[in-house]
C-alpha cells in the first residue's frame, strides 16, 4: 500500500472537510468515489485527482452514466497519471490547452502515439497499454475534447494465464492453512470472482451450511458482482463445505493464548448473518479482506508449492484469477453441462439468463452435483464421507472433531490434509468405541 506524502495528506484532509461541509451532493459523491477507488490500492492517486478538476469530472461521469466501478476509475486515472508524468503536464493544463487550440488537440494525438511507443518499448502487455490510452482519451472526451487515433490500440493478451490442473490445485490446498483452503476452494468450486468473494457474508451460506445440505447454494446479489448487472446462483461442493465448516467453527472457538506474558491470537467470534465469510487476520474485530490480500495469499501459495518461481518471466501463467478458470475448465469438460449454465453460475450475462433462472435452485443444484466437480479424486472424498457417517451414527459430530484438530496448531503445514482428516476421524472413532465398550 502506498503512503501519502505530508502535503498530499493535507490535500486529502482539506477536501474531506469540503466533502462534508461545502460541496454540492454531485461533487461530494464524485470525491467519495475517488477515495473508495484508490484508498488502500494506490492512495497517491487521491490527491492527484483532487488537484485536477478534469479528473473529478471524469469520476462524476463514470458514477452517473456507468456502473460506477472502482476498478474502472482506477484503471482510467492510473493511465492518466502515467501519461501526465510522461508528458510532465497536469491533466487540467492538458485539457485547457486542447480546448483553446485545435492544433494543440492534434498535438496530443501525436503525443499519445509516442506514449504508446514508449510503453511498448518497456515491454508492457497490450491490454495494459490499451487501458492506459482509454483512460487518457476518456479524460479529454468527458472534458470536451475528442481525440481520435488513426488506428486501434491492440488488446491481445501477451501473457495469457491458464487454469491449474486438479493435481496442481491439490498441492495448493495441501500447503494452505484453513482460511487459505476456504479461499482457494470457494474460487475453484463456486466460480465467483475475487471481488465478489471478499463481499460474501455468512448469510449467503447459512441455510444450507447449518442444515447440512450439500452442495451449498449461494445466491449472489447484483450489488456485489463486477458490473452490478444482475443476480445469479452458484454452489460450493463438498470439499469447500468441509473447509468452510471447520473455518467457521474455528472462528467461533477462537485461538487466544498467552505467549511471553502477552495475549496472542483471535478471541472467540460471534458469527452473525452479516459477518464476512472470510475475515481479516490482523484485527480483533471481524472485517472483510481486500481483493489485494486474496491475490497475495494465492500468489504466496503458488510460490510455496513451487508452481511458479521468481524470475520466470514478466507475467506468471498461474495467477489468482486462474483458480476461477478452474471452475469453467472442469465443468466445460463435462458434456452433460450446457455452456450457458456454466456461464450463468459464473455470473456472466447471457441470452438465456431468464430461462435458466426460472429452472429454480434445486434444478441447478442437481445439475451442479451431477458434474462431480472436485479438486481431489472422489475415492478419497468418499472415504472421509463414510467415516463421517459412521461417526454420526455413534453420536459424534465429525465437524467438531476436525475443528478441534485444526485449532491445536492452526498454522501447521500438513503434507496430506485429507489423510490427516482420515487419521483424526479414525482416532475419534476408536475412542468412542472403547468408551462404549467400557460402559
């Protein structure tokens, strides 16, 4: 996270005061939109935006006439910021100059062309360059200057990513702690975007999770989707459900302990409907994690498992987004699952959206369950399920047994977590049977 220079903090503080006291509602919303978009991501863009009315006008336009995506504003303003540094002129000065003199506008077209050449020389991906140019052109257009390049900037991806294989994803799961297992399995088995994942609350899974219904249904509201176009439904398979139950139980139990005279760990947490499904780990109060944190968690797991190595290129083939691709790749390999249904469960806009939605949750649940979507081979999962059923027949709660084991050393690295579950359940069953025999 970038920190602000003292003079920049003063600018932000000054405008924060104006937001609440002086500015009309439209400008107030635009400036709040700026803060939401850049705070914690690239905070130096806040004072950069505040010092240029042309950027505030751009933010106001996006907020009023588009989805108001924080990601879009970030991409546009980052491109403007880069162009402004490259040409050593403030955005307001560039716009003012182009408005006064048509020849100046033509000059900026040539400058953008030179800018593209320099970015290409730096080795930036075509998609990144395209986004930078879109931001610069949007700045001029929304402020009254239409700049048209004589060609289209290519958007072809130079460094494509790919979906991990089941074996690779199993390695990632093996290396992960319980919260990381939840993050990875939910992305892989439900197909949600990272931006949606961090906004999920306990209410999204509560009914099926507490009733023991698998796969667990999640209704994703339009407000927490990327474009906010429409709601949709997706599911979490049995592996993800196991990890999620253990994680929720671990949060409820807490893991506070005394080390060196100081209290370490997290206190017991009351899980309510509005509790974040995945919480931060650095605050005593349960707050949501940022998309950036999730990206860092996944990249760290890739490095720790050896699936990617430093110095292997500008872009890695396996990225955080790649795990969502696993959902599409695995379901797409099953001929009985129509493509439109996969797209629907990923939240994509499709022509058959209403037809699929009218099929109902249970129809979709059965279709999802029939796919057998999983990370590990089914033979291993079924063995664990049989042990759980046996444990329940003896009056044991298998999820409590597994949660207690996870809490003993929550950050340990287990070579084969599924085998560990089998061992823990076997031990609990032996103790329960011996107890029954002694009575």
